[in-house]
């Protein structure tokens, strides 16, 4: 079992910044990919960003150039630095990992961007 705990969400004005964290704990053997997803009210959950254990990153077009994903492998923690936030970034943000073909999700952290 892997437990994921997100933190760092909150209310911010448009143009502001937030840094999300997601700490993984439990029976961790090898987690290559760590992901961030988000779900806005009334919408499907969407992928935001991915980072590999080697530090390679990939981003959704909607956040490219504004968000930065990073990780600390020694702490099994993934971060999402969000800059130049827009009202359309308002959502619950979730981290996700897959270990031994089983997906794990955190409980989510709310990000609200006011205009």
C-alpha cells in the first residue's frame, strides 16, 4: 500500500503563485512516474504534469510555461510550483503514482484562483 498526502492548496488572486506538495509513504518499492492531475467542478479529472525518477518532465499545454513539477526521490515527494495562476486553474489537485500496476491517489488539495 502507498499513501499519498497532498498539501499547499489555498485561495490566491489571479497572477499569484502556489506550491503544492505530495508526500508518498508506505510500502514503496520503485515509483518511476509521479503525476499531478486536477478536477474542476463539473468537469472530468485531467492530467497536468508528470515527472520520472530521472527528472524528465511533461506538461499539459494549458499549464506549460507556468507550472513546474519537481521531486525529491530521497523523500518520495513530488512538488508542483504554479505561477501566473488563472481563474481556470481553480480545481482540486491530486497526485498519482502507479506501483506494481496499481494506481494510488491522494485525497486532493483545493486550489482556488480569484479574478
